[in-house]
C-alpha cells in the first residue's frame, strides 16, 4: 500500500487547492487536527462531525478531508460536542484537513466548477462575490430549457430534491454558487442571468428574485457540496495511488 507523509501531503494540498487565495475565509483552511504521521487511506466528506469520524475510525482511515471543518475563526474552548469530536479523532489518530471557500471556487476541483460540468453548462466566467472574491461561476446551456426540464437535470445529476421558484423565464444563462450562496442574486441580475442555482433555500431571496425576474433553483446545501471533496479524493488517488473513499452523510438540506 502507498504511503505519504502527512506533512508533505498537507503542504501539497495547501498549494494545489490555492488556500492562500482566501485569507479572509472564516474557516481555518488546511490541517486542523494532526493524527498519525504517515497516510495511506483517506476519507473525504462534506462535514466534520462525529458520524463521519466514527465511520473513518471503523474503516481504519488515516486522514479526513472535509469541506466544512471543525475550526472557524479559532479555538475558543474545547467542551461538549467539540470535545467529543476532537476526542474521536485523536483516539483514532486520524488527521483532519479542511478546505472551505477555496473548494467552492477552485477552477478544477471546486464545487461550482464541478456543478457546471455535471449539468452540461459551458463555463463563461466567475461571479458571486463572497468575502472579497468571486466564488461562483456562470455559464450557458447549449439550448433553452424550461425550468422544469432543468430541475429534472439537476435532481438526477445530484441525487437531490430541488426547490424551484420560477418567474416565467426560460433557462439558458445560469449562475451557480454552492451552499448558502443566494446573495449572488445581485451579480446574477447585473449579468443578465436568468436562473440562479444555489444550495440552501432562502426566504430572503424570494422577493428579490421576483422583482429581478431571476428563476431560483435550491438544490440543497449538502448536494451542491459533495463534488469538490470527491474531486480532491480522485486526484489524490490518481496522483499518489492513495486509497480514497467518500463518506456520505446527507442532511437532505
Ligand atoms: Zn457549505
């Protein structure tokens, strides 16, 4: 079985995922918890939580790579849920690596670029500013679709149930921001985007979308954020021959 030093792998990921592009991310991106020094089996998952940590321990994994890590802004205390989570990792000697906004934006491995690909949308440009950087993409379909047809495509590609709100426009120019990215609607209007696809449903987006005449597709926070970590896992398997597996823990939200 192939092995790689944790520190080398972590430094490689920092660079490959362009962590330095997002100094303002609240997530502490990079290695958050240090486990064993040598890595051969890697798990990727959306959320750092006890369910995922226990699965990783049961499968004998050395490192977990997640989109939503444990440490946001810094450590203020380690008790309750946080104590339990960290203890599970340390007891099993599993390292935790987190990559938040860089993994929404990344042009190769990022959630938004992967969403374009699985939905057969041709990439036109970045959009959707968040913490000083555009993390989404917008693109074009090969031809017009009705909103219902587009929703079917989204649901089957992402294995999700989408919440769809339409204002009569056909779907052709689509803006995508994974997770809770609805505030990108202002940029969508400026660019003449007819349909905004984001993860988490937002009541606040409704009247804006109504007045801007922008269709809304809420495909689920979880469902829009599995592609990035999976892409990173596939890359590590290809490049280093490390065994990687996806730990699925959908919230349905
Ligand atoms: Zn998210």
